[in-house]
C-alpha cells in the first residue's frame, strides 16, 4: 500500500512539473518546402501589383493638379498691371465726380445769374428815380433863389409881390423836403439792392473760377499732366482776384 501511494504521489508530481514546462516551449518552426505552391503568386489575391501602379497614378495626378509656382517677374508684372488698372479706375471715378460737381456748379451759376438779372432790373428804375429826384432838387434850389422867385412872379397879377414870393418859396421848400425824403428812401433801397447784387456777383465769379478749375483738372487728367502746376495756376488766379 505504501508503495502504491508513493508511486501515485511521484506520478502526480511529475505531471505537475511537466505541464508548465510544456506550455512554455515555443511552437515548432515550419521547415521550408522545396517546391512551394505557386497559386498565391499567380492569382494575386491581395492585389499587390496594382498598388504600386495606383501609387504612381496618384503621384502623377497630384503633380498635375499642383500648379506651378509663379515666377517673380510674372508676379511683378501682374502687380504692376493691377496697379495701372486701379489708377485708371481711380482717375475715371475722379473725372466722373468732377463732371458731376461741374454740372452742379453750372446749375448754381444759372440760378445766380437769374438773381443777378433780378437785382439789376430792380436797381435800374430806382437809380433812374434817384437821378430824376436829384434833378428836381437842383431845379427847386434854383427856383427858391430870389432871382428865380422874381422870374416866377414877373407875370403874376398881384398887389404884393413879396408875399407871393414867400408863398412860392414855402411851396418849393415843402416840395424840396419831400424830394429829399423820397431820395433818402431810394438811396437805402439802392444800397440794399447793390449789396445783394454784389454778393451774387461774387458768388458768380467764384462759381466761374470753380468751373474753370474743374475743366483744367479734367484736361490734366486726360492728358496725364501733373496737378502741381495746375494748383499753382489756381492759387495765382485767386491771388489776382483778391488784389482786384
């Protein structure tokens, strides 16, 4: 009995020691075959030959899609062309604005000319009336002298010539004062009309100057002339007008 128990114990111990060792042993390496089967290479299940071709095609398509980098000369020429177009567009817009402003100034000048004509028409009869009143004043002053009174009463049938001369003188003085009052009123009216006329005449001259400057600017833009000379001419014209 004891011997059987020892044999069983030894057998179990051997099994316990051999099982982990067998698990730790590496798998056996496959030995190369002299004549391996050729069907994987013939059929090309993984489509290995098409992959390099696809890669080449992708590279070619990428190279075709990639645009060539612009040369510095080409880029500089494009920038210069764009700058020239922008300058031309700016000049065209400026010319358009100047033309519109010129039209506005011409319309303004037309209205100013109408106002000038109005004030000139108003002034003409006022000045004529003032001239007539001044002539009446001179005539009354001459009539109020003693010689004038005597000439006026020379043919009058009266018993007292002196009293008649005094009455005539009083009448002439009253008429003279009325003439002076009327002339003074017309003088004030003439001054107001003249001031308004002067204002509109100055506006007309200023408008003419602006129109002339606009026309010169348009000519300089069309001819490409620099504006420095044009500005100096405008300043000189303004100085001349101020001196006048």
